[in-house]
């Protein structure tokens, strides 16, 4: 395993990590990685873009954070900018990769895409196995996307946005059927805001009151609303995000446990050790050893 720390885990732009050097959006049919991509993708890294891959044929294995995926044909795989990803093998035979950045989602005609379940990914899933009917439908939309992408016809960007919306809405339906808890509150705007705030502040704010103040609510009322909208307490959300980042750093880097504790905003390493063991039944050092044994 390559020696990495949080500060030098590479973050690739679409220009670096894509196939065509695009800045904001690209769609590419490919049979594997280019030689320059191999240098990037076979080490742990983050992308600064959303990536969705339809595997039509082939197999391989890759990791998203600490979870290994054995790639299957007729399945979609997806990741977001915050995830650490790692590719182990290069044996795809028929793949379509669709990539776009946050800047692309800020274009007015694309803003509604942020609200889709496949983009928000509240359940933190990364794989959709598709039926034959799904594959037929999505292949038709994707072929239209590719054809439009290749030609500079009038209204090209609007057509790309329209086809992309159709594809992502269709995938979001599948995502919701597979993963969403229909018993939870439909209006999750506060939950989405809370999760966004945690992403921005998890290493500096560890208490519910700090987040409640950001949305002008009391800690008690805020916690009640989050529990209704997600089925989890606000503190559970905070702890889950801290634990996820701790696991990422333990798995993908050589950063010491003490330094990880400091990066995550813990006052001392012993408190971080107790926090980690309480949630996982293992110390950080034990977790690092066991997860890397599984990797190898």
C-alpha cells in the first residue's frame, strides 16, 4: 500500500481523470483505462466530479471508501466527489462512463438534478444491478446522449441536459425502490441541509447545538426534526460522519492514529480511541490492521 496522508491523497479534476480532457461534463464509451489514467486510478484518490459507470460487459473490482465491489455486467456504479475510490483491476470490456462536476450542476437547467436520490445518495449506496428491461431503456437513452455529445448540433447542451435528466430520474426511481425507507418523512430538506453542514464542519463541530444554531433552531427541536426525517438522532449522523472519515484515513493513509484524531477535531488520541471502539468494537489500530488484511 502506497504511503499516503490526508494531505496528499490525490484529487483529480475531470480534465485529469476523464477521457477527453473536458472541464464539466463528459460521456465516454471505453474498454479500459488509458495509460495516464492507470497512474491515477490504481492508487486511492478522490475525484472532484460525480461518476456513473454502466458496465454492459466485463468484470473487475474496485473500492468506494472501505467497501469492495466486484463489478457485474448490466449494473450501474456511482460515486460522488467526497468518496475515496480505488481501482484494483482493469478488465472492463464494455463500459459507458458519465461524469459531471458541481459546476455543471449549477447551470440553471441542471439544478434540479441535485435533488434526485441518485445524486443525493442519502443511503450511501454505490451499485444498482439492472433488469433486462432497465438495460434496454437505459441503453437507448445513453446511445442518444453519446450521439448528441459527439456532434455540435443546435441546442446541443439543452439536449444533453434533457437526456441526462431522463437517465438520472430513471435511475433515481430504481434507487428509491431498492434503498429508500418509505416510512420516513417525505420532506427531508432539513436533513439534506444538516448532512451538507456536517460535510463542511465535521472536523470542527461535534455537538448537535452547533449545527442547530446554524439553522436557527434549538438543539432539542432540531434533534426531533432530524429523527422524524431520518429515523436517526442528530448525534448519530455526526458520529457516523466522523467514523466514516476516520475509517477512510485509517484504510487509505499511513497517518498516525494520533494525527487522525487531531485532524478530526478530537482533543486527544485517547478520547478518539474510546469513541472509535465504542462504535466499532475495535480500536483504530485494530481496524486498520483488519481492513488492510481484507484488502490484500
